């Protein structure tokens, strides 16, 4: 019984981190164009593409992790979810660091 409660708590925490990643990306998607507009610039198509890509990363990683770990034990599911979270976070950081910020504005 205790193992089950612990696995549910850890799963909820990992899911909360996925949710946090989606909310942060949605905030960027909403606020960055407003900030760019206040500077008298506009968003480029590449900028919109990267913002939408970052927004879609976490839900796609979550679904893929759940599909990969279906019919497995709770520990394997938690490891798959944690791995998906790490991969989504790493890809998001790579996009932020490797894509020049000047490509967002036009």
C-alpha cells in the first residue's frame, strides 16, 4: 500500500513538472509577441514556429512516455515519464540556446 501511495505522489509530481513546462511555454507564446509589438517589431514565421514547437514539446513527450510504458510496472512508468521530462527540457533548452533570438523578430 505504501509503495502505491509513493508511486502516485511521485507520478503526480512529475506530471506537475510537465504542466509547469506547458504553462511556461504558453506564457512565452502569449507575452513575447506583445513585448515585441511594444518595441515596434513583429514576430517572424520562424519565431512563431519555435514558440509553438516549445509549447508542443511537453505534451508530446508526456504522451510518448505513457505509450512507451503502457502495461509496465509503476517504476518503469515513472522512469519513462522522468526520461520524457528530461528529454523535453533538454530540447527546449537547446532551442533557446541554439536558435538566434534575432530570428524571432522582424
